[in-house]
């Protein structure tokens, strides 16, 4: 929150690697009617930054509650490429523009024998 670069290590279990990262405060905004602070995280190597996607996080300044994440997911397509995502976290009832989840369906009874 103090506009200082924060360095940290990110563990990538699927790739069995640890990556040096850095995070910077980039903007103030409003998300879902709440004040938010945007941070950008990226690999802490200048050359690699040109080829990798940045991660953007939005937190409330009061209690540092995560409101949004933009970046790559841990889900991959048929070619092994990670899907890009934009995830918003809602507290309480989501806005009307957010589609409702499908109704839960009963799971079939397990087959025994």
C-alpha cells in the first residue's frame, strides 16, 4: 500500500519451480462499489517480462480483501497453454449482470457389486 515494490517467491507446484516475482501498486479504482487498489505482479527478470503475462490483483485498502484477479489460470487448453481469466469476488449478492449458476443436480447412487 506504501507504493513500494515488494519482492517475493512464487511456488509453481505443477512445474516444480520457484519463480522470483515482484509486485507494484499501479492504480486506485472502484470495483463492485468498493474502493480498490490495483497491484501488478510480474516475473522479476527484465528480459522475461517482455514475454510473460502480468498478473493484476485488486484489494480493498481497508482490510486487504481480494476483489479481483486478472491473469493466467492454472487450467490449460489441449496445447498446454494456460487460459487467461478475469475473476471478480463478490461478498453478498452479486450484481444482476452476473449469470446465475445452474441448479445443483443430484448425484447418482454409487454402483456396488
